[in-house]
C-alpha cells in the first residue's frame, strides 16, 4: 500500500518559443500491506465474484462506516478533497488492482501523480511584477488538463514553477473479506487525501542514514503510520475487537480501536522485518532512499537545463536588443538631420513622413529602455542561479 508517484517536467520559455522535456523520474515506490490472517483464511469476497470493482460495491464499503463517526468523516473529507464532495464520485476513483499487485499480497494501492512545469516570465510580467494575461493563460491551461485536482504556482524572479496534482486512483484487491476491503479502503483514503494536501515527501538528501529517512517517510503526513493508525482503528471498531488486526499491530490497539502506543513505535513496526513487523523496510521501501536521491538529482538536472536554456535565450535577446538600440539611435539621428533639411527645403510631405518615423523611433527606444535592464538583470540573476545549481 505504497503510493505510486511520478513527476514530469515540462520546460517552456515564453515569447522565445523554446521548449524541451526534461527527464522523467521513475514511478514511485510501492509496498505491500500484509493481509491479516483472518482475511487470508476467510472465504468471503467483497466483490461477490464480480470481476471488476463497481461503484455500488465501493458505496457499500462506505456504508459500513455509518456507525463510525470518525471513519465516516474521513470518507466525507476525502469526497470533498477529491471528488467535489460526492461519495459517488469518490467511489468512481476505485478500481481493481492489476494482477501483479494482487499477486504480491497487497490489499490496495494509491496512485498519485504530480507534474511540474517551468514557465519563463514574459516582459509584461517582469515589468508589472504580476502575471501577464499570457502567462496567466498558460498557467490556466495547465490547470485545465484533464484529471487536474490542484495547481500550485511557485514564484521565482525570472520564471514560475507550476505544480499540478492529479486526481488519484485507488485500487483494491480481490478476493478478500468485506471487512478487510473496508480496512484497505480506509487505509488508501488516508494516503489519497492527505498526500494531495502535502505533496512534499521527505528529501533523502536531508537524511544521513537510510533508516532515518525511511522513518521520516512512514511518519510523514498521510503515509503508512497515519494510514495504519486510522485504518486499524476503523477495522477494530467495525469488528468490535482488535483480534482481527494485522498480527504485528493487534496489541498496539485496544478493542475499541484506540492506539495504545506512540506513533514512533508504529513506525518501527511498519519498517521491521516480518513477522515482527510489516516488512516495509525490506519490501517496497527497499531502495527508496537511493531512488529518492536519484529522482532529486534528475529534477536538479532538469532545473539546471531549464535555467541554462533560459539564460542562453536571455543573452541572445539582450544582444539583439543592444544591436536594435544602436540601429534605432542611428536612425533617429539620421531622421532628425533629414527633417531639418526637408524643412529648410519646404518639403512638407517629407517632413511629415520623417516626423512620424522619429516618433516611432522614440517610442521603440523608450520601450527598449524599459525592457533592456530587465533582461540584463535576468541574465545576472540566472548566471548566479546556475552557479548555485552546478
Ligand atoms: Zn499504505
């Protein structure tokens, strides 16, 4: 019951029609949750022999929470966060797990997808200090991609980083008992809902050891500790006993589903080897430390590539502007001299033409005078950023 996470970078430099795709880090980790002994031996199948998960089957699981106010509130919160408040809509996010998940002993899995796009700021945005209509439209376009749930915009001096979170999909396995499916449904909703609110997972580079990193991961909001605490509590309340909980967790809850130990202890159980623990340390989270470091290195390389491209584009733009500035000044001087000559000759038509040309040059020079320093400052800032990113 690990989260599947993937991130893609889309790089785009506005106004210069430069765009490139960055590397795409591998999909996130996944770990099985051991089914309880009771589930493994029970003859029940929550799908009643159906091949696929249908909305009525999921709604029936939701109904089991009707006498449990906290489980019921979780379902309603998830419906609000993920499906515009509709339990039907929430039920529609559930599917049956693929054969590889079913064969691995997992009870369910939540797939979350975040994408990151980098968009350069155009001149009006830089001049006004607020997103231009064009940049706003680009950001809106990203938020209108099908399945978008949230869009977050992070502001940088020369570009914006847009993070787009998709509506998650959740799979549950079959066959398993209805009570086990209920527990798995609650577990996955904790992941799906909380992870949409906090998309930042712990950064492996910030932890000196793999153990410290994995502990931080499972304790992070909406991760395994939260999911097991909430789902085990709900399962115990459903059954009226803690006896059907996963063996390694059963004595951590009282028969009413109240947690009897600290969250740190649950984290230890989640990571410990089976049968003492749930085995996350040697199954789906194995290699997660290295994978996270690798993914972050790829993301840094993408960011660096974007900043390099933007810097190259701005340098080119700056040199074009400098050349343009010289040409306009030269034209302006020539037109002013010619205007004096035309007036001396009494050539009114030529004088009018030159007067208009002079006004155009002056307008263009004013515009260049406003924009050139912005581009020059951008070059300086991006050079500094690139030095930091190397
Ligand atoms: Zn899980």
